[in-house]
C-alpha cells in the first residue's frame, strides 16, 4: 500500500498541471457566476482567494482554478443573502438614451426585439456580478446589489453589451446611475427616498455613462477608478448630493 502512495501523488500532481485539465478548470471558472477579480478587497472571501492564489507554485493548477471558482460562487451567494435580508443596498437604474424618439418610427416588432435583447444582456450583467433584477421599466431596469463595486462593474458591462447591439443600423446606448441606501422592501420591490434618488442619478447620465452618488462611491476603493465629479441637481434628490462619473481604471481612454 505504501508503495502506491508516491505513484498516486505523482498522478494527482501531473493531472493538476495537465494543460487540458487546467483549460477545463479555467473555463468552468469563467462560466461560474461572480467576478473573477476576487483579491482586491478586504472581505474574508478575498483573503481566501489570495491564499488559494499564492498557494503552491506559480505553475498552472486546475485545483487553484476550481478553488477560485468556488470563492466566486461563495461571494455571489453571500451577496444574494445580504440583499434579500435587508440592510443597505446599492440601487441601480438603467434606461436607453433617445429610445422614445426611435420607437415612434421603428415599428412594434423592432421595438420588442430591441427591448428583449437589451433586457437579456442587462440581466446577464447584473446576475454575473451578484445583483438582483427587481423589475424592468419599459426600456429600463432596476436592480439592487449588496456591493457597490459589483454594481459599477455590472453597469459598465451592460453599457458595453448594449452598445454592441445593432438593429437595422440603430445602435442603442444605455445610461446608468446608482445610489446606496436603505430602501424599504415590499415583496420583491423596493420603495423609498433612496430609490427615487437612484432614479434621478440615472436620469442625469449620458449614453454609456455610469453615474454614482457620493454615498455609494464612499463604499468602494476609489483608487480602482477614474472618478470625475458631475454637476447635479434634480427634483426629489437632496440638495448638495454629490454625483460622479466612474470608470474602472484600464477602461478609461
């Protein structure tokens, strides 16, 4: 029996580093819900991700990829429980710039097709980053997140995905805005001042832009973003509320 143990260890080590096995594990991680950017924060799951990433050698490892995929799923489940359990959330609103004018002459079939495609890619972006779609509002959407950084990532991903849609030469543009607070949950919906503020922030965005209120931005590491303050005043929003255009570093031109 003892003679078999070194052979088994070699077999497991070779399998863990096998190119095909590593590629399969990476694909599984890429398809897993959640963000692959795991190690930048101070959450317990981020620390676990760092330990997994730093364990062993620098060589490719299927075990390491599967371990990091498990942490991604853990984070998504944790955020989902946080959102469903109440407390502070980040509220995201989106809508299409100039949609009403285009819809007047586009025809019902084109309008329905566009809304379906925009809804599909927007929902996918929200779910990939641990958010929950609350409802669709015509050409827009409301979603909530337990983590503002994930809301920002989801908003940018949705904007990029929507801009890639083409319908008879028309290319839609999504605008997004978010605010953090403690709205009241009523069934599957959320109501309250914080919800109204998030909607007003989104209304102020330009096509492809992600606007974030000061309270929401204060919960993330600003060094990870290019942040520009925007002039903002809207009925129903607190006077003096600061609003910022936010772009993840590496995506800004």
